[in-house]
C-alpha cells in the first residue's frame, strides 16, 4: 500500500511539474512584462508543493501508525491498566501474531476481540492515510499551480526548498548520533533500574543467561561487566601486538627503503587486507588460524582452547595492519624533507634517520593511528563473534578462550527483540560503554593527529 | 686510542703565500635530474680554510653543485652525478668511500633552518652520538657546549638546553643548525643560502660567525646577496644556467670580472 | 684514510674503532630494513594464505555431484489434472532403484540416503514447469546428499574406520557401482546462485542472500546518496562557520569511527523498537547501512567539491547564475565522478557489513528470495555467518564459496570505482 502511495506521489509530482512548466510558458507569451523565473522553476516549485508535504506526512504517518494503533487497542483491552510494561508488550505481540495468522495456541476471547479491533483500526488507518495523502496532493498541486504568474519568484522558492533539504540532510548526522546516544541511554537506563550500576561496573561475574520465562530453568544471572571488558582488553592487546609493529615496520619499509615500483604494487595489496569483510576474517580464523594455534600450543605443551584469544586476536591484528600502516605512512610523509636532509647531512645512516629523527617526529601521528586502530579492535565484532569464546573469564593466557563486549552484545540480542528483560537490556548497557570508550579514543586520536598536523 | 683530541689551533699555512691548499676539487662535474641536465662540466677548486661563495641567478645549479660535495644528491632518486670530486685528493664518489663518514667530514647547513623537533641539547648531541665521538656524558656535554660556543649561541641558550630547538627564533635556529654541524668536527661546511630566511640582524650575526669559523673550517656558501658574498668570502664562483661562468678572488670578481654575464649579474642586470 | 690534523679536533676516521662502529651502524640499518621486509612478507603471506585457503576449500562448492537417471513418466501413474499430487517419491525411488539391480531391502535406507532428500520435489517441479516431460522418457539429475558429495569430491578418507565416517561401506559400494555405470557427474553448481538457503548443503544456494543484499544496498544508496551529497554541499558551500557547524563536522568524523555493532543497536532500538518496522527486512538493513555509509559519502563529496577550482564558480556567478545554479549546474557535475567513486567504495564496505544486519535479524533461515524491501531475507555476509555456523561438512565448502562470491562482488565494485576514477576524474 505504502509503496503504491510513494509511486503515486512521484507520478503526481512529475505531472504537476509538467503542467506548471506549460502554464509558466503561457504566462510568459501572454504577458508583456519580464518573467522573473524560468518555466522550469515554476514547474519544480509546483512539484515540490505537490509531493513534499504529502511525502513528509506519509513518512510520519507510517512511523507513528503502529504505536498509535497499539495504544488504542490496549486502551480497550480489558484489564490493560493492571498490566506491567513487560506483560503489555507480551500481550501486544500475541495480538499482532494472531492478526498475522500465526497463532501457536488457541487465542483467548479477549485476544480475539482485540485482534478484531486491531484489524478494523488498521483498515481505517489505511483508508484515512490514502484519503489524507490524496487531499494533500490535491491542495499542494492546486496551490503550486495557482501561484504561477510573471512576478512570482519561483526560483527563490525552489532554492529555499533545496536549502532546507540540505540543512535537514546535514542534520541527519547529528540525528544519528542523537539516536545512538538516546536509544543506548534509554535502554541502558532500564537495565540499570534492574541491575545496579555498581554491580555492572565492578562486578566480577558475568552470567547473563537468566530465565526468559518463569517456567524456564536457568542460572540466576550475574551482570558484572569486568570480565567481559577484560576479555576485550586481552584480545585487543593481542591484536595490537600483531598490528602495531607489523604496520609501522611495513610503513617504514615502504616509505623509506623500497623503490617506487615495489611500493606501487605492495601498498594496494596491503590495502586489500582492509577491504576484506570481517566476517571473512572470522571464518578464516575458525577454519585455519584456530587449528594452527592449537597445534602451536601442542608443540609448546600448552592446551589451547578451540576458540583461543590468540587466534581471534592475531587475525584481528592482521586486519588492522593496513590501517596502522597507512596512517604511519601519512605520518612519515608529513615529516618535512628538511628533517631527513638535516639528519643525512650529519652522516646518519637511513636506519638512524628513521629511528632517531623520523620516528620521534612522526610519533604523534602514529600514536593517533594506533589509538584509532585500538578503537577499531575494541569495536570489532564479527571476528570475535565467530572465533572468540562465549564464557566471560579473567585470564591472561592467550591460549584460553575469553569473550568480548561485542560478542556478548550479539549473542544476547540474536533472535530476541523484546526489550523487557535484563538479558537483552544488558546488551544496550554494554553498547553504551562500548560507544563511550570508542568515542573517547576517537576524540583523543583525532585531536592528537590534528595537533600534530599543525606542527609542520 | 683517542678518537677525539684537542689540538692547538694553529694555521698550518704561511699567510704570506697566495696559494693555499686545495681542500676539495670538482672536475667536469655534471648532474642530471632524470632527463634534465642541471650542471654542465663544472671545474672548481675549493681552497682550504677560506670562504668560497657560489653566486648566480636562481635555478642555475648552485645548490646542486653544493649537494654534490657531500653526496646529498644520493638521497634524490632521480639525480645522477658525473665527473670527479675529491676531498683531500680522494675521490668522494669512489665506492670505497663511506658516505656516512664523508658527510661527517663535509657538514651542511640548509637554507631553511631545520632543527630536529628535539631539545637544543639533543640537536647538537645527535651527530657526536651517532658517530660515537664521545665516550661519556661529560665529554658529550663538553662537545655540545663548545659547539654552541663556536656557533655563538651558547650565551643565549645555556639556561634552556632542554627546551625544544624549534622554539628558538629563526636566527637562533640557524646558528643551532651550524652548531649541530660543527659538533661532528667537520673539515668542510657547506651552507646553502643560510641567511635567506633570516632578518638583517640575525643575518649579521651569522655572517660574523662565518668569518670566525673560517679560521678552522673550509666553508662553501651559496648566497643570493652580492653584498653578503663580498662581505664573507675570499673566493667567488659565478654559475649561470648550469655552467660555471667564472671564478676567482672575490675582490677581483666584484671589481673587475672577466665575464660579461658576471658583470651584468653583479650590477643587477639580471638575477 | 689517515688522521686529519685539521680543525680544532682530530677525528681518526680511519681507525679500527671507527670502522667497526660504522660496520655496526650499517648492520643496524640493514636489520631495520629486514624487519620491514619481514613485516610486509607477513602481511602479504597472510593475505595469500587467506585467499589460497578460501579458494582451495571453496572451489569444490562450484561443482555439485549429481546422479542422472532416466524416467519414463508416460508409464507412471500420474493424474494429469493433479500432477502435484502424484506419488513422486515412489516414482523417483523406483527410477533410482533400477540403477542398482537386486537392491536388498535391508540396504534401501542407506541407498536412498545417498541422494538429496528433496529429489522427488526437484523432479516434480521440473515436470510442472515442463509438462511435455510427462509424455515419454526423460533424463533427470538430482544432487547427491552431502556425505556422498564429499565422497565424490575425494573428501572422505576411505581408510578411516566405517564408524568414523559419514558414508558407510555399503554406500561406497553403491557409489562405485553408479559411478562405473556413468550415472554420476559433477556439473557446474548453478544451484549455488539460483537456490535459496536450505538445511541441506547440497541444495543450499545464495539467491536469497544476493537479492537481500541487493535490496539493502539499493535502500542504502537511495538514502545515503542524496542526503550525503546535500549535506556535503550545505556544509561546504552554505553553512556559516560557527560552533554549530563545527559540531556537525566533528560529529561526522566521529560517526565514521563508531563500531558497526552500535549502528546495529541503533537499528534494533529505533527502527524496530520505536518505529515498529518489521525484523529481518532489507529496508531496515539498508537504512542502518545508509547511516553508516553517510559519513563516507559526505567526506568524499566535500573533498571533491573543494577540489573544483574557484574560477569555475566565479565564471558561473559572473554570467548571472545564482549560487545554487552555479553549484548544481557546474560544480556538482564536475565533482560527480569522484563522488560516484567514493559512493561505490562506501557501498562496497556496506556490502561486507555483518554485525548490524545480525542485530536487526537478517540472519533468519529463509528459503525463498525476497520480492521486495519489506520481505524477510538474509544478506551475503549474514548468509556466510549462518553457513559458517552450520555443522554439516558441506557447508564449509559452501561458506568458502559464498565468501568467494562476496569477494567477487567487492572486486567488481572496486574495479568499477577505479575505472570511473581513471576514466572520468579530473585533476585540477
Ligand atoms: N630534486 C630535483 N629534481 C628535479 N630537478 C631539480 C631538483 N632540484 C633541482 N632541480 C633543477 O635543477 C636546476 C638547478 O637547481 P638548483 O641547484 O636548486 O638551483 P639554485 O640553487 O642555483 O637556485 C633547476 O632547474 C631545478 O629546477
Ligand atoms: Mg638553491
């Protein structure tokens, strides 16, 4: 239905713009005085009047309809006031399920009544939507065509609409951030209403698999996030251990030692590592690296878990190599040639120039890059979801399995969409922490890099 | 064995003889940057413990020639150097020659002061450290101090040796770069328009310093300013479009040049 | 070289001590260079092993072992008015049974387990599509079941004890018999591209995932491209330089570095939770991906707008164009190749994103391709995740093959971007 309406809107806008153009042409030929705007602008203006208000209305209607219909349905549902938020949403989802025709058990008469109510409301809403959209289109088209006359400044009006659209577009980025912060804070607040903040921040046990329904048997549930963050730290540290030296050394080789042709071939090849989707790395970690780590463990006499932190960390490290290498590359390139000249002129070897002059001079840029990479490592999801463990454990042994923040977020939420138990809400609390940490790292990193750019 | 020994500062040469020793000698020096030839068969002798000025319009190859003398052109991928350049009679492009040692013996100061983004002390100590010229901290301190003194910078920075070298004024930075070059006890110091980025007062200080350094070092200076060449140098070489046009005693060059182009340049007809 | 008695200090460069020191210094230099080479070799070696392993495990999934048999449907009991309702299981089994004369009853189970359990449906659907088959002898091919497919591809070690492999000795005998009779072949596995997901590896394909990814990317493009360009033009050309626009600027840079899983949380809480949009649909996936791609497009567009020389804008303004006209008629068209290049690269990144799609449920088990943006589906990367998680052996090769397909799409998109850049991009 909605898709047809969008199509109708587009069609109406095109038709009206053509009408507007021809009308503006007629005005131009019939009147002696100079016409302010070209016909195309009159056409565009009429099209904007026709399509945009109806379009905005349609979007708002579609986003709001479900919530309002739900509210009305629950308003007349017997005993709805006595229900808790969680029960409410259970009832609602049952009503919707039944309305969609997938009822697993015989619905109660109340539910059936509510379903009938829901269906009649939805029918009503659908026709109201069509009628209102049609009305808006008609009024808009009428107005847009009516204003066409020689002195009407259609170009200004069109340009103003474009500017408003552009302003709105640049706000989307802000809205996205607000949406992220808002949703994370809102859901996390509900979590902290059930689990104390102190337990989450300082607790040493993470066992979120609590009973979803009363009749399920499961552990009590513990939400101390320290072990989860510890695991994230272990895997990120392993990743950085691989990525930082490899990335910096390859940048050194490529910028200072290699010939132009070698560089032209190798640099894009390294960039490929950054372009491979992380799910591919995750699969590779499971398929190849984890068994390799296991046999490595056997040769040195350590029992390695099948989903060892080392496998996930090492693969993640490789993924980050091009990232660190290209940022270090930039940092080295930004060191002025005069620094190199000054050092060579004193008789330093290439290695001395790199270690004693270039590296210190490029250090802030490199540190910025490393921080950005660290933030990536912390937020990286697929590799750890596939290759790291699920059990939160505080261990520094890289052959052991640990879990991470992102793994927990994904496992807590996969297949679940009801935000009414601590288990799913915990994912949002973790998400909030993850967002804060990565944001902090990014801000510091960007600032370091920027400050350092100003220096030269 | 001592690597570093203070010796009496005594001119070996009889000041009466007009001809001093030849410290460096370029024979048929040509340089190409890729396809483009920047120097054409330049023949120039650099006398010991004198200041030789290289003058000429910009782009004529002065810097290029200067950079041949300590093989800084090796760091430019496209540059190819031909001909023969000697230091104390030894071919510096001989494969047996070690460029690290060569560059320590033939120091260089650049047009734009380029102190490392490190402390003043570290800037000066850098050279002696990498070449291992001192055996302990005390010796290093001494080298840093004497180099800064020779560069006439000591009194201005002695209380803030640990501050960043990039925080100094332009003139101070340039003298710091000179101190940095002196610290490895070079025999020759190449200076590529060392004053062009400095104000007149700082310029005067550096010129004064060059005059003092002449007693101990062989100096080759590229300059854009005729007055500067006249003030600081004993010998002058005039370059034009990659050719060495004329060279000789500075007094003669400025009063009675042989070549028309030199005369035009000196009197400001082109440049 | 002998000691120079010249300047104030004598340095005996020729001394053994100095020579030894120089040797050490050059050695250190060489070591650094070697470390650099090792680092690059490590990274490139890893890349080579990655691609090599995936190709090696994945290429097998591009063929599928099938058994071919003849079937005379004119003799079979089929009610022409109800083809669907015929005893297809019996018909197909009968035909398969003929391949092995005197098949003992006790071995029937093992024998029929060698072929995909959906064999009868495959034959039935083929007949329904082409009713002419009902009139005579026709050849049909159905896939072997996964364990037998592995056997056919040499992936089963026949020397391991029978209890430890998934093919019995009896089945191997049957297989040899069929093989000797020429009934088994390994044609190109078109099903990989034209089938949707299935519990059975031999039937599972990527059609659903590919079309899910297509719809999601379409939505992503339709949202992020106009909004990204509009935002970039506003910020670059119209916005006053003040605290607020600075904030937008910082915000865009930070959004580009927010972990993708957080975007998934946003999609889950806002698009599914608050707006009540359905789970698992490409529309929501595309919307989340659009938010992630937006910063890339804005940054690329701004960079390319600034690179257009101001003389062009001045020329347009000079002949009386409005600022908006100058931008839309001249500057934007000139920047378009760069913007397109950046957009394609951004879309390629979006194509590989997995975590946000998992959170909004695009990892459901769905056996038909979505017909639009509002039908539940998977996407290529989530399909890889699902298959990687499946225990059947056949899914290992299928997962690698799906990865190769995904990488193929990425290479294609990047190649288009590079082509656009080299063909159309102007250097000012
Ligand atoms: N690194 C280089 N690459 C290519 N050409 C160069 C390079 N350096 C200098 N040149 C060219 O060589 C010629 C001489 O330059 P230079 O020696 O710097 O002149 P001067 O110092 O006398 O002004 C000029 O034409 C210049 O363009
Ligand atoms: Mg020069």
